[in-house]
């Protein structure tokens, strides 16, 4: 009973967070990956009010909850409302950018001072309590005032949420909109206002969950403070199918009980992360597809995956354009080759790390841009290659090049292991699983003695910084050419067909699950190659070298560059590298602003990313150089005349394109 009571205490925060995730999903069909950061923001706000501004507990709590509620409303009104009719995958990606912006706001809050200096990062701080009662022992567990606060505050929040959903008018409206939004709108229910209210309630639940847990676990202003608890909330919501508040609450309490049992019997706090992820994988593996409801909006990602279209043959064959392309390509190749001769060793090393990162972004472009599947753990796969590669070379004495091949295969096997359960089901469950993998890798896997090496990935003696720069550039070029061949081949076309319309693709005999899984495995191989190249450049590798938050940044770079093109992956990495050239004190803030804010701006206003902007500039330049229109004017004809001109396969393709058009546009009531 004592461990059960402790499990209920630890699981209350997870349960409340899971309820908020389910509420948001019920109201807007979005998995909110910013939920953890919203809760962490509330904790940071509370510490600022009490430890920095020296406010009493209750006024500080009121201001903190008000600020958290306003934050939830602003997010929904400014971002989610704008994407209300967009495919749900796009809204999900927007929450990744929102998470980075909220993280930036949290880091900018004034921190408590210690020894006259502000505690900025990694500063554990005692969280305030409204009362300070004595401790008491129940069995093998010692309970203090922080545990009593959870036992009192948690049920109050839970019962208040249940009463809101079952007794209030707006609660019933949330449930009605979740069941059938078009019918709810016809009945006069303000669906969008209900969505705003659901986000406000979810933000309050996230803030309450984190503030209840902070006195027990302490608080640190580290970047990833919101991810471990978010993983548990997502696990509970996933096990509940994102469709039942009660089930999500129950699974959250169950995960808390699992945490207490694992810690008591193994004394390994981070082992529970791996166990929770394993439970989710098993649950998804045995879940039937019929139990998972999706909409066309959840499946489509077309707006962010606009390909870079080729120029007309009249332009590509024009002598002036060919001379211009040849000259620019030659200058670019010469600049890449001459860079190590002109730059300092530090700058050369920096460019080599950018090449490795570009390969990981390219891998994510294949998965998300072509297959329409979101991964929030690709940097975790890169970390598996980098850290285990250091063990192969340093501990087992394997040659550097053989280790390179082994970790590439290992990356594909890792993708197969974590992708098989999630890709069997439609929707965006892969994002949940891959985020869990990234968190588990950082907190548990990378630090295991049987997995990590001695902390260094030693290159062959003859490979210096300059030589390794050329090797990294060559590997990147080989990966780009391989991705280009994949895009033009049958597998690439099948991936795009499944992304745009899975039902039509299946009707034409394409094995949807197998094709998606193949794309994910190939993406995992490329991510592992990029991680090994990156680790070989920095030489010193540790669990801190591959943080889970970096996976969110990698995804942001792929979206900002343009998910539909290989060139976009390179542009996105170049954009990501901006923060590397600013002073170290400001690099973290500049990086979060550039990726988070840049991602949101491009999703809302320029869905094609930087690649589309570059394509528009290329078209204008081509027209100016050759005098030929890069986008020729299309003369409309009567539909009957156009259809009569088509025969056989062309007619079938035209009909299927017309049928897929509404689905590609994605509609969400």
C-alpha cells in the first residue's frame, strides 16, 4: 500500500498532463507537443514570482495560473486558429515551433539569484510550498508536505476537470465537437471558441501538473525539463487512444505506480522511461487499426512538401542559362574545395559538423517530406550511431570504416524497431514514439556501460581536420545523390502517393505499411550516417552530445528549408547554422528564435519553406536571363475537350487527381 500511495503521488502529474493532451486532441485533433513546455513555463513563472520578486505563495500562484491561461489562449488564437482548416499534421508541426518559443520565454524569465549571480541554466531550485507540515512515515515511504500537496491538489484538479466536462455547457460542447464537429457546428456550437477554451484548460492542467511535481523532484532551468514528463503524458494519452479523459487519467496514475515500483526495486530512476516506451510500443503493436479514427486532414501533409519543380526545357537548353548554371556550379564547387585552405581549423571543423547535420536533416526530409510521417527522434538515432560507434572503435578495436558500415545498419534496425508498431496505424503516432525514443536514449540508453564507449570516436591517424572535412563533404554528396535517385525511383513515387492519398495508393496495389516502413528504415540509415560523421568530427562524444531537444531543432530545420526538396534540406541546415556564428552567450536564444519563430512564420505564411522562395527567385532570374517565361501561362479549355484528349492511363490519372484534390487540401471543421 505504501508504494501504491507513492505511485499515486508520482502519477497525479502525469495523469493531469495526459488529460490536457486529450482535451486538446478532442477539440482540435492536434497532439500538442508544446504541453510540457507550457507546464515548465508555469513552474519558472512561479519561481520568478516567489524567489525573485518575493511574492507570497497564493498571490504568486494566482498570477502564474493567469499567465499560463493567457499563454494557452494566445497560442490557440494566433497559431492554431490560423491552421484550423489545415491538415492536422501541419498543426502538429506548428506545436513543435510553439514549444521552442515557450522554451525561449521560460529562459528569458528572471531567475533567482545565488551568490549575487542569476541562476540561468542547470540551477536546481527549491520550489515553494503553501504550508510546511511535518513528515510522516507510511510503510517504507516517508511523506512530506510536498506529497500532501499532491494528494490534495491533484484530486481537486481532476474532479474540477471532470465536472467541467460533464456538468458545464462548454464541457458538453467540447465533447460534442470531439464526436462530430460538423454536426456540432450545425447545432450552433461555437467550435472554434470551444477549441480556445480547451487549450486554456489544458494549459492550466499542464501548469498544475508541473507545479505539483516540482516540490518533489526539484526544478532545473535546463532546456529539456519539459520533455520527460511530456513523454509520460503522451504515453498515457496514447494508451487511452486520445479519446477518453478518464482512461488517460487512469493510465497516468498507472504510469506513476510503475515509476515507484521500478525505482524502489532497481534504484534506477531513468529506467522507467525505457519501460514506459516499451509499454507504448507493445500496446501499439497489438492495437487494431479499426480502433484508431483519423480524418483526411490528419493524413495529408501536402502544403509543407511542395517540390522544387524543374524549369521548362526551353530554359534549360538555352545557352545563356546553361553558361550561368555551369559558372555558378563551378564557383560553388571551388568554394567548397578551397574552404579548408582559407579558413582556420576551427571554422573547418565547424563546416564539417554542418555536413553531418545536413545528412540528418536530409533523412528527415525523406521521412516527413515524402512519406508524410513525423519523427521527433532523428537526432536520437544519430546519437545511437555516434555513441555506439565510439564503443565499436575504442572498446572493441573495430576499424573506423567498418564501424561506419555497422552503425548505418544499426540505424536502419533502430528505425525498424520503433517504427513497426506506430506505422501500422494511421495518424501521427510515430511522432509520439520517436520523441519517446529520443528522451529514453538521452536519459537511459546513452549512459549504459554496455552501450557507450570511452567518450571519443578516434579517427585514423592520417585523417586530420582538413582531410576529414573532404570526407564529410564526400559522404554528404553521396547521400544527396542517393536521395535524388530514391526520389526519382519507384519507392520515392510510392512514398509521395501514400502521403497524398493512402486509400487511393492502396487501391492501386501499393503496400502502404511496408512502403512507409521501408522509407523510415532508409531514413534511419541516413540519420545514423549523419550522426557518425558528426561524432567523427567532434571526436569527443557523450550523452550530452545528442540531447532530445536537438531532434526538435532538426525537424524545424527541415521544415524551414522546405520538406519537399533535397535542396531544402541543405537550405534548412544552413539556416540552422546561423546560431553557430553568434556569441556563445546569445547562441541559445538566437537558435530558439530562429528555429521556433522561423518555423511558425513559414508554416503560416510560406508553407513551401525557403526552397519555395529560392525557386521563385530562380524562376525570375531564368526569365530575365533567357527571356522565356519560367511558368508559362496555361490556356483554359473546356473540361469535355480536355478529357477527350486523354486516353488510357492518362484519363485514369486525371480522374484520380481530381478525386484526391479535396483530400490534399485537407479539411478540418
